[in-house]
């Protein structure tokens, strides 16, 4: 089935074929201990699977989505969800997804934001023009 792979290292989002087997998600997103978590990004239940321990990975890369307040760590596999909770092809098209994501960089880029602005609860105003009036 169609899915999208979000790769913050090469700063690219590409369509890929997902075989539907949940056991392959860990390999696809390079989950450090094989564990992953799901973050819902759209009201249509399109979500991203990310490494559950991605914050602890050395030389990690981060990205932000306009519908989620915190940076996300590492590669992500973007899929939809049906009424039974099973993965399906996403309803969101790749162009929309690309418009809704900003690649941040590594932990040093995030540290610089904190040095300049202090504590940050919602990162979206720092990365998305439509959210700037809330800073």
C-alpha cells in the first residue's frame, strides 16, 4: 500500500510501498530498539510511526509538523488508519504533507532555539508562518 517515508537526514519525503506488516515498520524507520510509537497528525486519522526511543539516538535529526507542537525525532512512516485501527494508505496527499513539514536539523539546532527563546512548549510558531502571531 502507498505510504510516505519522512527522512530528516536527507530532508526528503518520498512515496514508498508499505507491505502492511506492522513488523516491518521498525526496520523502515530504523527504530533503535525495535519499538515505535504513533503520532496522529491529521483529523482524518493520518499518522506517523516514529522510533519510540528516537530522542536517545546519537546524531539524531528532527523535524516539525504544523499540527503537532513538539519536534519529532528520526525517520517517520506516514500512513492512514481505518475504523478498526488498521493501517491503510494515507488520505493526505504527499504535496500537503511536504507543505506541513519543516526539517529542523540536529540537537544543536534545537539547543540554539532554547538558548535564544528559553523554555518552549509549542515549537510551531518558530517554524510555521501561519503560527507566528502566537509567539
